C-alpha cells in the first residue's frame, strides 16, 4: 500500500510538471524526490535487498510450472517419468541400503517394481485398489509403491511406529484390500490380525517369521522373484491421478490419510531439485522414514525423477550420522524435527571434519541452534522449507537467511498467491473485514498461512484427505476475493519487511496467560538451549478459577540431575514473566512422533496432577521465587484457590 501511494503521487507530479512545460530531466528528478520523500525509499530498499532472491525464486517457480504443464499435456505419471531417468542412468546406483550395504541400480529398481506390478495384477488387483505398506525404510519400500503405481494401485504408506488401534485405524480407513508388512513388524500385525478380517490379503517381506506371522500370510519375496520383470506399459492416466496416501503425524488425534497425486509428488521433488540447485552427481543421505513426504518425496523423489543416488538408513542414528556421510561420500543430508539438535548434542567426532556435505534440506531447525549447527558441522547452506504433505502454500528458504522457513515477494506478492491472515489466536477463527474477506497481516504481525485454491493449476490444487469431512475443515471461502477458496495451513507464521517468513506456532500451540500470547515453540527453543539441547515440550494447562492457561514444561531428565533453582535463575534472564512455565514435569524421556516432532497430547491430558503420573512435578511459587515440589496437598490447594498462581 505504501509503494502504491508513493508511486501514484510521483506519477501525478510527473504529469503536472510536464503540463507546466518543464524539461523531462527536471521532471524526473523532481518526481524521484517526491517518490522518496513520500516513503518510496522503503520500496527501493526492499527491491535492492530482495531482487536477486525474488528473481531466482521466480525462475524456479516458472520452471516447475512449465515442466508440470508439459507433463500434463503428455499425460505423464511418476512411473513414466522414472522410465526417462532409467534410460539416462540404467547402471548407475540409485539406492544404497546402509543396513546391509546392498546397492540397487536404476535397472534393478525398475525390474523389482515391474515384478511387483505384474505380481499384483496376477493376484487380481486393479487400478484404483489400495494396498497398505507397513515396513521400515529399505529399497524394497520404494520398489513396492513404484510397482503399484505402474499398474494404478494406490499405496497407503503406514507409519511403522503405530500399533493396535492407531494401526488398525490407518489400514481400514485407507480402504486397503491387502497389507504388505516387513517381517520385523509381524508381531504388530498379529496383534490386529483378527480385526483385519478374512478378506484382507496379507503379504510378508523379509525373512519369513513362521512363528509370529498371522495365519494365511504369504511370503512376498519369492512370489515377486518368480513374477515377470518385463516392462509394464504405463497407462496414460495423467498427473492428477492418485499416487499414494501419506498420513499426518497425528499429534492431535488419529492420523489422516492425505491424498498425494502424481503432480504433487513431482512438484515437491522438483522444487527441491531446482530451488537448491541439486545435480545428478549428488548423493543424498536419507535417514527419514519413507512413510513420510520428506523422506519419500523430497528425498527419494530426487532419485526417481532426476537420477540422484540416495542412501537409505533404516532408522536415524545420531552417533553414526557423520560416519555414514563420510563412508558414502554424501553431499546432501536431510533433517526433520529435532534431528539437528540431536546431532549437536553428540560429542565431537573426527568424521565431522571429513564429510563432503554442502547442503542440509529439511524443516524444523530451531533458530536458536541454526548458526551453531552450520558452524560446527561446516554446512554451507541450510535448505529449510515449510509445507505439509497436502498443502498448496509451501515456501522455501533459498538463500540461507538464518531462521527463515521461506519467503514471499514483497514486490510481486500475487505471483505466488499465499498470505498470512489475521486470526483469533485463542480460537484460530479467521478475522474478517466489513466486506467479509480475510484481513491481511502486515510485516511483523503473526498470522495463519493460507494458499488460494485452483484445482486447474497443479501448483495451487488441494487434493485433501481420504476423509471428506477432514478435507472440508481445511478449506475457507471468501479469503482473498469474493467467491474464492483457500487452504488453511493451521500454522501461524510471521513475515518481516523483506518478505522472509518465520515459523511461530502450530494451530493450538499458542496459549494465553496474563493477557499475553505465549508461543510454545519459542519457549521450547529457549529451554532446550539453556539445558544443552534437552528434549522439552511446552503446553498450556487449565487451572480452576484462573483465566487463560498456565504454562507447563515437560523436560527430559533421565538421570534426575536437573537443578530447578538454577533453571529458574536462567529463565528470569531470557523469558518475560508471563512466558516462564508455572509447572514443570521431569520425566525420563519426552514422547516424539516417528518424524521427530514433540508429542504433547498425553502430557496435556494428564496436566499437572500428581495423581496422573509418577514423574516429578514442580510448581513456581512466586512468593518464594523458586520451583517447589508439587505434591497432592499443594495440588489440592491450587485446585481450590488456596494457593494463588
């Protein structure tokens, strides 16, 4: 608005001066003076500081957009694009499996996926059927979903950490007709075997567990080995057809199955490839779970679409991380959630100085450890990005701006139609103006990230979830303009004057205390930094008769060595009074999801009651100026109001 006003005033003055008969040179000089004096200098500053970034970002956006349109016209699919990769690199190593050291070439990956597709067709599976994959990360995982895609079968990628009700929920809600599970997870399948029903086909991959395999289970590996490895003609289904399902992490309830179409898979991988200037000679170290989009699309997608080599590690190991990078000559690493903090918490190792890694791609790197991580491990660039599997408003940090998860142009904001809009931070309801439209946030104002939906544009479409009700909850109408629709990310970000965006909180993580909004993300980062990268979960708890929610911090203290008095002294230096946790819970470890995000659901439910847990609890006694043990008597006094907060 400032730029528009200054520009209008300047153009008006230019026309007036020309009417007065003044020379062009005088008119231009006077116009420039008016433009700068009316605030135009801010626009010039923004242009000067962001032109290179925005130009590169625009080139990436246009390139991905052009490629997607070309593939749409050609009715391409991910399997057909993989065939192009295969023709370029048939004998190049595609996947390396750290657990066994085996190496799969692109030809071997193609033949295995062909055998999978041919086998499923022989078994009577047809295009549109769903098969669940429940196994730890390995090359077969990639070959399975790729083979299914070749015959139009949709894979449901199940989190291998799930058990019992959660596992059963994910398998059944996907509509799966069969489940393929790794032998290491046979016990988990046996626990829900009766609920799966007689019509659910069961296939086990790996060393066949005769004793623990559910009745009726078939050993997949020999069946696939006997199947034809001949090429499968890829039907021209197009980029908007479903590829597979990826489940949300389930941090606030049961996971939801997000629909991933072929164009979405391509879009995520392509933005990573072009945005971070990857090369086919790069080697990616991927220790992320393949049931997740970061590991299976941003990581493995570089192999499938662009011919990079990807090292697959079954599970993340902080102690082996850099040794693996040196061993396999990795040039790129992936991270998510708290991985970077876990690495910093490790003792210094010789391998840290010997690796060839130049780029780290991921999301969740806390700003408080950003520079420490890059300096200690000599990482030239951090490729932090923001984006859920299903969202249409992904952003990326392309120039290494410390702490930023991405940007949007301040000069040409409509090129990529995303916005931060104002919400009621207590209820997360959209705030609207007198015309019923959402209110755009100004720089420095936190807001909900939204993206305009256009189902005809592969960059703007929102495919939602298998559950239509869940899909509807993520869509709002009349957001940018009357009659439009937009995807609601559920995440609160803040943008600075240059357009860089910084993650603030997930929906529901901010709570209000003493009339102030408390960001759990910021408090967690501060506490973790003070405690040398310890796991910390911060959340709000309700106290009877008290407005708002009191802050509570669950801190991993496995050896019971935390000095709460010293902690409070440090908190007084770095946190305002309203942000300092009122309650502490010291426990052996803090729950995390399979993608290294802190789990708070159980902690919030149990609150600060000593009757709900045997963990050590503490209460911040403001009169004494320190944390005191919270027993049943003190809990009762807080509940009845005898002890004030």
